[in-house]
């Protein structure tokens, strides 16, 4: 296995990709692993350090995907690894459902303190973003005594049955899995394509509430402050403020899905801080524990009023994952949230003129290190070009840069929050080269 010594901050490809070891492992995978997984390109991970990922053939990549926005502190940050090792040496599991341990209390105290809004809060721990959303759904139903929800086209909240009912991302995620919960979807703002950023608000108030959806039967409005899988869309603040107004008017809980956009990703601890809106319930996962499985559902104390035994998880709040989360939050607060804001601004400056320079770039948008690039066939018609997006993704992989798609035709840049200016500049140069190849 090679080591990350030579030019440690940048890629180094020593074989064609995928290399021979990677090809053999992929062949084995195809025989036994679920075919439902979506693999964008043939990367077989061996080890990582910071923003560098190394495959089994010793090829080194610059990771601008971060395990789908998960490894906020980079791959195997020494302080996170140390926290994991120390906790593992004490005990691996005791189940916070039935017993107590201090780490769970400490993390709950910290999350309750940093969540926007100066109100008492309680925290429920799970293992994944979907679990955080499932807890929010059950809690909202229990607290309000209502059974219906409002969600958004393009939104992704998970693939378990309750979360899937909210998800409005891709039909393949829903086909064959009905019936779903009673969820009503409305448009999420896309300021690049839609002239009316508040069309969803009008759809909800002027149409749904007056025809088929009694507002007094709605338990919650579930929304991503910045839409992730839908295309890395950051709406105007007025959109979120109107949702807060509607929720207050009708006694509906406002539920923020910060699974992808939270934990420093946008240059603030919570993406909702950009919009001046305080939610009733927040769902967190992905970047919360630097790659360890953990999620949190955070709610106003009076909302999390379900009784003993109403909801629990054997592994939720695992002590090793909690140790990783506490170390992660320390790193975020010390420097990484600020670095996300600084590197995000640097990237946006470098890419601001791309729609003028490259015929297939319709828009570059984002907050912090949550940046979306809209790939179009023609800038005048704004025709979506998903096949060009997919080709761009693979061209970047072949040149040592890991990126992911999102939405129908966009690229997302969601690197670890530890990236340097040198790494940001490499990513920009690589993508510019790939965009020129698309035009050729």
C-alpha cells in the first residue's frame, strides 16, 4: 500500500482507473452486494487522510464528495481517531435506550445549546439521516395529533418508509413501495429556472389549503434549508420566513432537515442561520460524527413530549459515535466552520465567470462548501443536460478529482471542511479542463 507522502495534498494517479485490484473487487461486489446501490464511478477506497482518498491500487484522489458530505473534518482526522480509540478502549456499547452514559448527556447538552433559538430543547439519537426524519415524523404526529405533512419536490429525506413518503427526488426511489404516508408536495424555489421563488407558498396557501388539504390536519412542514439531492438550491430568505409564518398561523410544526446542509457545511453551524428562521424540530446526521453512524433529532422541549417507550433505538447514540461527534464539534467550532466560509467564498470567486466562459455551465450557486454547478445543453433555453453532467463527473474521476451529481443535471462540490486553497485551486483547474473537453 502506498503512503500519503509525495505531494500529500494533491492527487497522484499511478494506474489507469480503475486499477487491477479495484476491478477484481468490483467483480466480487457485483456478485453478492445489493444491486440497489448507486455507484457513480469505480472507486475502491483503501485509506484516507484529510481531503485525500487513496484507492486499493495506490491512486490518490482529491475528495470533493466527502463520503456524501459526511467527513466534515476530513478522512481520519487525528483528534477524531483518538476520541474513537479512547472510547473503544472503555466500552463499545451499552445502549442509551436502557442505560446512561455521560457522553450522551454531554453531546445532547451541546446540540441543545448550539441549535438556533434560545429555547429549551431535547435530543433524540439515531444512526442515520432517515432515522432522524422518522423520529421527527412520529414526534410531530404525537405532539399535534395530526397525520399529514407538507414536503417539497426535489427534496430527499431518506428511503425508509416514512422518510420516503417525504422524499420527492427521483421516481426510482418510490416506485413499487406504496402506499406512503399522507404527504403533499409543493415546489421548492429554484431561482435559476423559476421567476417566482414563492410559487410553493402560493400553491400551499391558495390552492392546497383551500381545496384538498385542511391545514388543521397538517402535523409538519418538512424542508431542507438548502436543498441537497435536489440540486444544491439555496432559496431566498423570504421563502423560509413565509413557511415559518404559515406554520405559526396553523399550529403546524416546522421541521428542518439539516442532514446534508448542517454541521458547518454552509459556513454556519446550521444552514437555517442564513435565513433568520428558527425551526421547531431539526434533523441532523452526515457531518455530525466525521463518518461514524450517528443522527440527532433536536426539538423544542415541549414538542418532544412523548412518553417513555414511545420511540427508541438500540444503537442510536452509540458511545463511540458520540465520542467522534464531540471531537467533530470541537473542530468545527475552532476553525472548520470558518474555513468552510472562507474556502467556499474562494471557490465561488474562482467559478463566478464560468457561465460566461463555458457554454454548458448555466449557473454556479451555493453557500460555504455546499456548491452546485448547473450543467445545461444550451444557456439560452436552459435545457438540462444530465448526460453531460455524468460525463463531467467521470472525466474528473479520471483526473483524480472525486465529485458527485445532484438534482437532474447538476454537480455538487461538498469537500471536507479542511480543504486548503491549493486543493480548491486544483479542483477548479481540473473542472475547467473537463468543461473544455465537454465543449470539444
